[in-house]
C-alpha cells in the first residue's frame, strides 16, 4: 500500500543514532549549494565544533573552519562550471562534517566532467606525495607564476587543505555515466593520532561516507543531523532550511514544523551523559514524491513512551476541525501552569502535517526508549 | 508610563511598547526555549498599562516565526489588550505575509477567540 513510507531510514534511524559517541556528531547536507546555504552550514558546523572543542583547541577549530570553507567553495566552483546543465540537479553535491572521538572528518562530493578526472587525480597525487616543506615550496611556486587553472585556483585550495590538515587528501572517483564522475574529497584532522583505531571511525571513513551518501540518495534525504541538539543549532538549521527557499510556502511550513520537533527533543529528550553540548538526537529531512518528510529521533524515559503514544493517538484520531477547536481550548487553559504540558506541540504538528503523525518506540537497556516521530508536509508551489 | 523596548535576538522578537510615541509592536521571530520567562515582563507591562492606557492603542504583531510556546503567551497579551479596551480604544493588527498560511491561520484563531477589534493584514 502507498501508505508505507519509502523513507526507509525511518527504521534505520536508531542505527544512525547509536553509531556516534556522546560528544560526536555528523551533519550532512545534500543538494544545491548557494552562497547563503554555504554560509549557514559554516555557522552551524563552527558553533557545534566550538561547543565540543572548548577554548583549548582554537587553532584546530580555525583549521577545520578553513578546510570547510575551501571544501564548500570547491563544490560551488564545480557547480558553477556545470551551471547550465541539468546534471547537477540529477547528481546534487554533498557536504559532510563528522566528529568521531578526537577526530574530525570533512567530506565534500560533487560531479566533475569525465575529461577533467585525470588532471584532478594527478594534482591530488602530486600533493599527497609531498611532505610539509615540499608542499610549502610547491604552494609558493604556483603562487608566483604557476599556471592558473580555469577554476582560478591552480589547485591552490587543495594544497591549502592538505597543509592545514597536515594529512593526506583522501579521494575517490565514482563514474556515473558517459559524461560525469562523482568526486569525493575527504580531509581528516588532527593528523597526530598515529595508530588510530579506524574501526571506531568506520562510519566516517571514505567508504562509510559514500555508503551514507548512497542511502541519502536512495531516500532522497537533503539534510541529516546526528548529534546533540540545542537552541543554537536549531536556529542554524532553521537558517539552512530558509536558505533553500525555492518553494517559499513549503519552506515556511517546514520551518514551523521543524522548530516544534526539535524543541521537543531539547525539552523532553534524555541525556545519556551529562553534557552541556545539548540533548542527543537525530533529525533528517527528505523528499518523497510531493511530500517533504521530517523525522526526529531521541531518547526518552521508558515511562514517558506510553504517555506520548496516548497523546499522538489522540491527535491522530481527531478530525482536523475538532482538533482545531481543541487547540483553542488548550490555548485558553491557563490553569496548567507548566508550559511543557499544554500539548499544544503535538496538536500543532498534527494540524500542520498533511498526514497522521507517524511514530515508533524502540526499547533500550536501562529503562530508556528510542522515540521516532515523523511528519509530512505537502510540497506546494 | 516608562516605555519597554526589547531588541530582537536570534530567537526572540523585537518588542516596542512606547505609549508616548503611541507605538506598540511585536515583530520578527519568536521561538525561544522558554517563552514563559521571556514574555513575563511584557505581560506585566501591559497589565500595568491597562490601568491607565492611552485614549487610542494600536497594537501591531508582525511576526515571522512563532513556536507553540510563544503562541500561548501571545494569546495572553491579546487578552490583556482586551482589558486595556475597557478604558481606551484598542485595535490589534496581525500582519502576515501573503504566502504564509500558518501565520494567517494563527491570527484568525486569535481573532476568533477575542472581542477586541482585530484586523488580519496581508502584506506582499
């Protein structure tokens, strides 16, 4: 039946959620990149990094910022090059920043013309073959008279990424068709962990990111946010959604629903450890047919699950007119002083969502439950 | 009465309550985590203003985003304005962008629930 969502990640959300550590995160954006979105992604990533690195790692934070800027510019350059081509819509770009343990992984992906691949590959190989001093020399050489590529950079961006990260540039070319190849580029830092146990970073490895990209493409996800939630990154996410404003009305609706869903996590989500970074959770946004699907997942106390289920069944079971009247009642009910208990949130979500609120509970050890909630907004022109 | 001016932040609205200038306006974004605390001084101010209001009070809401926690505080503001209308003329303007169905719907909801003159004003 068509009722079943093709958004398969719904079921996999817990696997996504649990694969990252307490102070880890992963943000992935897949879609069209414009200046505004790029700016907002940087803000979101930078603030989140600041939350977990603290003041002691200001240099690291700056380097990561620099590499993100270069990476994002890389995507928009390639995108502009192919500006008149529908293929960028068919094969959207991707940006991912992941933190795993002490390590950060920044991955970008975009299409390049097949005839550019050999040149790009040889440049990357040259950069990767040079040590620190050689890179510095090479950088100067190019600056002072090297041939400037039609991208305007002679690979300067790549050299700088390698220098700032102090590590090799990981890359992969994935041929898509007769014209285009998908180009993945990954930087890891800091580089000083000699014998890194790569198994704990598996989901951040090039293969890990590529397989996540595949999932996101399959389910047509545009945004994945996996980590800790707080008011600050809620606002950054809101800014990213606003920047994609090719569909203004839908954008407003999505924003409204997203605010309620994320504040719900922030207010009611359980913390597995006491961290000031925020409340752990996962959120993703995707497109299925003519609907935008928003999904959130977080930990709640097992006892809260039945209360939530009751409330969700209640709003799902009501006709929209009756539910709207109910909204008025709660609005005017000032006796329940606790704003958390008004129930306005679910009522509002159901009124704005174009189908019943979908939910799922998964029992975990230690009296906790993983709680998934999904809303759908019809895409209006 | 001393005016109350709150500058907008990333998640709270700009608030201008200025009887001398005859300007009463809440605008931009209202999605604070704790709407109760944010709106408390605003409600207190209007409560006091209701004792001795201007002859004419035009109150403008021009909001871009409102979370449900704020919507509950805003109804209280409007109910207080109803109280103001016992001693002076009050008119509420609820501005919404023409494409923003949700903001229009919220305004319409408030309008239905109160007796104070309440205009829904569409802006392009």
